[in-house]
C-alpha cells in the first residue's frame, strides 16, 4: 500500500551502517561468551541449586496436598533436613575420629611392612629410598609442596563456600517455587500457557523423581557396603561407606569407583578379603542394576543405557563431576520437550 514504510533487508542497508550493525552483533556475542565463561562457576551453582530445589519440592508438594500451607511445609522440610544432617554428623564424627586415630596408630606398622617387603628390595631397599627422599627434600621442592598444600586448602574452602551458597540458593528457590514457575509461564503466549504448564510440571516431576531416587539408591549402596565391611573386617568402614554412597551418585561408573577404593583398602587386610570385596561388589552391582534401580526409578525417568552413557560423557566433558550427575535428568527433560513439541510438529508437516 502507498505511504507505508517498507522494511529493508541487510543487503539493502548502506555498507557503513551494515558494517556497524555486524560489528555490534559480534561485540555482543563476544561479550556474552566472555560473561558465560567468567560466570561459569556461578551458573553451575545456580543450575545445581535449581535441581536440588526440584528434588526437595516433591515432599513439599506432598505436604501441601494434605492441606498444609506451603511456607509451613518448607519449614518442616528444612527442620527435618537440619535434624537429619546433625544426626548424621553426630553418628559419623565419632567413628571418623576413632578410625582416624586407629590409622595414625597403625601407620608405623604399615611403614615397617613396606620397608620389609620384597617389592621395596627391587628399588634398592630402605637405604636407597631414604637417600632418594633426602635428595628430593630441597628448599624449592618443599616450597612447591607447601604452595600446593595451601592451594588445595584454598580450593577446599572455596568448594565448601560454594556448596553452602548452593544449598542456600536451593532453599530460596524452593520457597519461591510458585512465583518462579508463574513468572516462567508468563513468558509463554496465553494461548499456549496451559500446555506449557503441563509440560513444565512433567519435566519437574521427572527430574525430582530422578534426584530422590538416585539419593535413595546411594544410601542403600552406602549402608550395604558398611554392613559388608563390618562383617569381613575391612578397616575404616564408615568413611568408605560414605565414599561409596557419594560415588554411587555418579551414573554408570560411580559404583565401580567406590568398589575399587574399597578393594584397595581390603588389600591391606589380605588378598582373600580383597577377592571377597570384588565378589560382593559384582553381586551388589547386578542387584542394583536389575532390582534396586528399576524398583526405585519405576516412577521416574526411563533412559536407555546408550543414552545414559552418552549423556554422562557429554556432561563430564562440559562440566566435570557436576555434569556427570545432572546429565541424565537434563537429557530426560530435553527428550520430553522433543517428544511433546518437536515430533508432533514434524508429524503434522
């Protein structure tokens, strides 16, 4: 129609103006990449906090369905977690102190066994080892080792700080769950808002079910390992049980990592004990794969072995251990979006 302005494409824009627009676009893209790189740790913490909040929202939702106000349900959950953590610390710390003391007392015996072993004789015996140690203990090496130790302490302190921040953010996200959900849905067109709300609730339900299920399986793995190590007499059973439970949170490879650590400690008892440890973890892994995992995850995500392995590898390459833990629920969410939105549109075209 006459008198209406026409929209010009980039090819019709004057060269100088087009160059400025392209330069601004590249600058914004570079600034975005820089910001994401610099805020990488914070973004990871926010994502982990969001996943934790999704997992904690399931018991809160159960309480709200029974008529409790959401604020009261959140307070009950926080108080319960506080009691659980304090109780766990109260149980573990005395055991850790006792087993740590036993290790310190047994350390001279371990040293004597090592010095008298036939393996050490192949490297020149105790005298040769001490000479090598004295040559290594130079001022520069001691300074480097001290610097590495202080760096490790700083890294551990930073990790504890980020973990505390993550937990606090998760509690804030949990408290504002309904507001955040409503704000996210406001970004969707009103005509599609009901469908988006249904899809979002399905994603949150699957992710929450996976996280709670993974935690339950890890607790079962740690408790079973503790009982086994107490029966066969593997030392430091409590500490190793915590290691097994934490490593079991890593899909596919976590149980193997925990089994290797326990078996190496079992070698200090006897080769027979180490062999029994290998047999136990092989049997338990089969039990977990074919009975415990399907039973716990029956209402959660159903992901094939190939998809889970690929997701874990991609998550590890991008975000390390955190990526490994969150890879499968993230893949399940993406798969649900593709199945509910992309495939129907492709079928209609």
